[in-house]
C-alpha cells in the first residue's frame, strides 16, 4: 500500500492535482468562514449552480474548451446570480432563502437545457462539459493548476489585507457604516471573492458539491474556536487537509472520483469536530451533562437532609438522627434506589454516619457542605426576587450561580433580606453527636462557623 502510494505520488499529474485540491480547500475554507458567519451559506451553492450556464454559453460562443474562458463565463453568471438574489430579497417581500432557492433552480435548469442542447450538436469538441457537474480533478494539467494557484493567492491576499473590514462587515454592519466604511462595496467584494473560490473549484469538485467545499470546513472549524481569526486559519487547514486526503484516496482507489472523496473527507473531519471538540462537541456536552446531573443530585440530597434537620431541631433531645424512611418519602426527584446509593456514597465519604442501617446523621464535614448549598440556593431565591436591584453584578445565568464570592456589600444586603423573609438557614453546629440551634446571628464565613462549634 505504501509503496503503491509513493509510486503514484511520483507521477507529475498526481502532483498537479494534489497541489490544486490543496489550494482549493485552503481558499474555500477561508472564504466559507465569512459566508457561514454572515448566514449566507447557500449563496455559494447558488453561485456554483449558476456557473453551469456560464460555461455552456462560453462554449456556444467560442466553440472551444478553454478553462480560462470557462472561468470567466462562470464568474460572470455567478455574480449575476448574486445580484438577482440581492435584488429579489431587497425589492420584494420574498425572503433571502427563498430567493436563493429560486435563482439556484432557474440557473441550474437553464444550464442543464444548454448542456443537453450542446450534446446534440454534431461537434465532437463538446465532450467532457458534463464533467463540470460533479468535477473531474484527474483532468487537470499544469496550466490549470497554475491558474488555480494564481487565483487562490489573489483571494487569500485580498482576504488578509481586508480582514478587519470583513470582520466588521460580518459581525456589526451598522457600526461599520457608522465609522464610514463602504459596506456596499465590501459586501460586493466578498461576493466576488466567494465567486472566485467557486470558479476555481468547478473543475475539481463540480457545481453540485462546491457549496459543501465552502461550508463544511467552516462549520468544522466553528466547533474548535470562538475567534474569527483562529476560525479562518482552522477552516483553511481543514479545507486543505480534505483536498489532500480526497486526492490520495482517489489515487489509491482506482476509478474513484476525486471531488466526492474530498467532500467525504471534509465531512469526516466535521463529524470528528462535532463529537470531540473540547467546548461544543457532543461528547463534551454528554460529559458535562453527566457531571451536572451528579452535582445536582448531590446538592439536592444534602439540602433535603439539612432541611429535615431544620424541621426537627426544636424537638427535645434531637441528636441529628434522621430516618431513611422520612427522607425517602419526602424526596421526589430521583428513584428510591438511586437515593439510597447516594446516601451510601455519603457514608463512605464521611459526609454522614450510618445509624443501624435505617437512619443517618450528618458529620461536621457534611453539615458544612450542606449549609453552603442551602445558603447559596436561598440567596439565589432572594437575588431573583430583586434581580433588577443587583443587575450590576452581571452574574452569568448559564453557569451555576454562586453567592460565596460576590462583593461583601451585596452579600451583606442579600443576607439581611434573607433574614427579613425568615429564610435564614439554621446553622446546626455538631458537637459530641449533639445538634443545637444557633442562638447568635448567622455565621457568614467558614471561620465563623468553625468558631460556633464551641457553643
């Protein structure tokens, strides 16, 4: 296998194809990132399908198969399709996605009609035009690749030079207008760049699959970063890697088309990103959900036991012993077996003590942990009741709210509000197996709580 691959890579035609697909993937990934973030993913698809009638019209006019002429015709029709989409969505009630679907189908239908008409001509020179539908990278020669190198380099240099302007255009077009940027010109230039990427990919990937070449690397890169500059670099790398892998696979497997294999390689990389990316991946989300579920169950169980102690604290000679039957009856959020297994885990961690197998009693460690949980949850209730008053705290609602580390002034106010509502947790100092109701003000730090154990 390795010897066969090395021998094939020594072939000059394979080297040209490999270089061409690498550059195609690089340019497509970079420009596809902007199309994706501007929510114009289907624009590239419309431009690619519109390129087919451009190629056919150029052949009917010239009667020759010239790659340069084909690219010019494809670019003109691609820009014309982009203009129609913008005009329809701007000057009518038709939305952009509907306009894209309309223009795409009309241009592609015209292209198929012209292709059928050309096939019926008594001219042997028309053979091979249908390869532009799905692409045929193996037909590329040195001159084709040199043209791709030139166009790709121009596209990448322009993108690099105007990166800040394109970034503003992508994320905040109103601000870009406010500082005087020619947003209309920049948007038109971006469309020209995307058309250029589509045009150089027609021979390798074809009009049908070119949109996937633009979008798939960009989507895969989006899973790995939150920054546009990193996303552009990663998307370009994924596109280039997809081009190389697709070309190598088609070289090893006889009679396998290069274009579809490039898209398959890009899709595999996307699936890997979808599953294994560190922040957005499905596996990461499953692990995060599992950990959150474990944490939530633990907090719910400790809060339940703490509240049971609060209910029984005024009873004479209450020693902190709570029956499992009472706890199982009151908890509704998990199965009885799951709750018993969690209590057994608490006993092993010295959070609780097992009393005769039917009752439990919290240790000092468990009591401190449960106190923090109950305090945080009740402070959260008070905070939500007065959320506008404390909006300046900018607490992140996506993460578990923690009131232990908020500024002392706001914490003191929330504690006073909590006390006024009669929701202050009853601190239960553990001493010699006895649990006593606190007679002092609420201890607000772990040091104060430790000192209260001497009461």
